DNA sequence: CTAGGGTTAG
C-alpha cells in the first residue's frame, strides 16, 4: 500500500494507472503491482484491456490461483475477454498456477489467434502434458491450413518459433523422450532449426531427459551460441553427473568470448564439488566476487557445498556463517558436509540450530541428517530424527529415508530390526533399501540375510554391478568359494564387467589418475617404494585382530594394489606436510583400505579424505573421461 | 505466448 500511495497520482485516469502497472511489471515488482491494483479499484476507476495482462503476469509468477480467478471475473465484467492479449495472459496465469483445465475453458470460449494457441500449448508443456500440447498443435495446423485461402482474415493462426519452443520444453522427463525426438523432427521440418531460442530449448529438452549426448549433438551443430546455450549445456552436464565435461565446456565458453553469469558458475561449482577439484573451485569463487555475484544465495550454497565436498570444512563453514540468507538448502549443504566426513556430532548440533532458527526441515535434509548419524554411529539419535520427521513435521518417509534407516540399524549390527523395518514399509522398498541391508550384511558377515537382500536387489536393479561385487566379497570374507563362483557365473550370464578401480588427486591444478596395480605414472617407482615402506610400518602398528587386507586377495574383485593407495602415496611424495589430502575414487572406497588409511594417517600425521565419486565418473572404453580435460 | 539455476543416500 505504501508503494501505491507513493506512486498514485492525484488525478488517476486508467491510463496513468496502467503506466504505473507497466513500470512495476517491468521491474518484476509483482506483489507491488497487485497491491496497486487493489488501490486502483478502491479509487473507483475501472480497469480496461491494458490493465489485465500485467496483473495476470504477476499471478503467473507468484502462482496465485485465487487472485487469477478473481481477475478472470473482472475480465469478464469489463468485457475484456475478446482481447487476445488479455485472454492469452489469463490462459498463462491459470497454467502457471497448475490449472491447465481452467486455462482450457478460457481457450475454448472463442476462436483464438496465434498468441492464445501458444499460451495454451505452453500451458500444457509447463504442466508436463506434452500429448495435449501436441494435439493442440495439430488443431492449430488444421486451422492454419483452412485459413490459408481466406483473404483478409484478422485472426490468423501461424505456427511460429514460440509455438515450437513451447512444445519442445514440455518434454522434460525421460518418459517423454520419444515425443521430444518427434518434435525435434518438426522443428527441422518447419524450418526453425536455425532459430537460436528453439535450438536452446532442444538442448535443454535432451538434457532433462538425461540424453546428454543428443544434447551435445544439437549444441555442436549450432553456429551461433548465446549465454543460454552455454548454460544449458553446462548445467545439463552438471545435473547428469558428467562433471569432467562441465569443466571442458566451461573452458570452451571462456574462449568463445561469451561472459559467464551466475547460472554458469553454479554449474561449474557443482562439477568441482563432485570432482573434488578445489583449486578450480577457488578460481570460481574469485570470479564470483569479481562479477558481483558474491551475495547470490544460490551461488553461496554451491560454494559451501564445493568446499565441504572437497574436504575443506573450515572454508565451507566460513562461507556458510557469513551468508545472509540461510535456506533449508544452505543448512542441508553444511550438515551434509560434516556428515560425509564423519563429524556426526557437529551435524546434529547444526540440525538443531537450524530448527531453532525457524527453518522448517524438509525431506531432503532428513535424508542428510539420517545418513550423517549413520556414518558417525549415532544410531539412536538417528532413529529419534526418523520419528520426529514423521510425527512432528509430517514428512512422509520415502524409500530413500528407509534406506538411510536400514543403513543406520545395519551398521550398528541391528540387522533384525532393519529387516523388520523393511517388512513394515508402506511404500515398496527399492534397490537402495535392499542394497543398504546388503551393505550391512557385508560389515557383519551375515551370509543368510545377504542372500535374501541380494535376491530382492537383483530383481530391482539387475544391471547394477555394485551389488554382485558386494555379495561376492561377502562370500570371500567367509571363505565360501562356491558362492564366489556362483556370483561370477551370474555376472558372466548378464554380461556385466566391473570397471577398473581408479582414484585421483588434484595436484597443482591437474588431476593425477591411478588405476589399481597401474605402473604407468611417471613417479611409479617412487610411489611403489613409498607404499612398501608404509605397508611395513602399518603392519607393525596394526592391531592384531583387525585385518586391513582381504584374506583371499586374489578372489577379491579388483584387488591387487588398490588405486587409492597409489594416489595417497603420490600425494605424500609431492605435497607439503601438514596439508590435507583428498583422494577421489570412481567406485566405493575399498573397505579394507579404510583401516590402512587410518593407520597411515597416524604414522605420517596427515589428514586424509578418501571420497567415493561413483556417480560422477563416466567411463568410455575403460578410460575415465575427466582425464581428457586435465 | 519465449530457452539456463543450489541440496539428498547405498
């Protein structure tokens, strides 16, 4: 209201009001625009056709269905409905409020020109209903053809770039990929292939469907690329876990002369987090400051995440502490950061602090805190949070929460309870749930339950090699040779082959990559000498009952000299004493290696962070794709 | 009517 008072002229004809609305809408002051409208009504001046589009745009942006339907009534009362701009805005407002059905009722009231068709098509797309969007598109084409003969028709319908762009952006989940591919054909057929915005929407569509290679093909064929193009490709790679490619494309973008914005840096930071590339991440932070994005809450969260995932909790905490806006996501990031590095106590304290500060926990932060508890052995605390989640916050537990609780109980050796929990689940347990149980069976060498868990998990994810390896290693642990062979036969039947284990460390801005048993590195000789030395030192101080190497080493898949050991030895040879060493691994870090690292860490008095980056590596012909970049 | 955005496990 203060805004309205400040801006309202003493004499207020509708045109003057409309100009004020236009200004507010342009400045994206959507709430203020609606407030001004209320003021306007009180001043007994009637809105006209130029009034509604601005207001409806506010409803669309703020997703206010009730305000939209009130405005709808006003539109009818003032006789503005036949105005195509007003109608398309109304259609858009309803669609953005997730009411495509209401939008359609407006659409069906009278014959429509292009912009109303486009608004309706885009409405269906926004509500991920590409089939209805396409059927409307067909209707549009029929009408376009019928009108072709008519001369002087003032309600012409013409398929344009916006139509296709809206259609394409409706196929943003993998299930709609087939429709998307057809639409790609339409784009080319209608001659919009060279339109920048349309091509951008194609890149985005493929990326959202998880088809990064197809996206890349469109991207590569574009002669002109703008900021949106680069961002679509960069964040597309980031979202699909192709972290190495993100940095590659970012490099190309810088060469092409297009300036990065906040969205670009967001994608790059997320890639750095996943790769453990703190050096590049620091450069991005400087870039952020230089471009004036230092306070962007999205970027700050990504920055905290990057430092935390790279093991630099000190810096992560600094950035977090001096962030102005702390959303659930900010808290999730910092809690998860402490969680993955085993600081469970700090994580739970932060969680409580978050609740105290008035931020309502969501389902994601519960996944994070549950897994933090399970890593730190805070079993009962974790179970407490699980109860609180259901009872106090009314968050329905999904399979991902159950997987965490099964892991929590399983690690603590409470396998029966874990099994009972699975039986009590209202949602169908997924691979992760049974996988968590299988993992717990590995720790506690429970073959019987492992076989049960495996039976379920293989049914749900028959092509996930991790579970076969896990079961095989359980058999190895208990000297069940027959079991090992059985798993191997199963794997051979399904044509599954284990990728070679590889690890890498960032050193002087370059990644150094090691495969298990690999001797191709320049410093190979020194590395192996160093390892020999460490092994004998470790053997001296190793507690007698703990084994850090599998008993039947030749049976453990991918055994030999583990790649993480090579990476650690390399880092010890080359980096300053006192600094932390972060090692990344393409597969789960070998359990037996953990004890080795703990002991070596004591001997050399250095901190190690050995992290599993399973989801962020992409292998082609056995070569890790990040190697090409560095 | 119009393309790009931070967090989550085993």
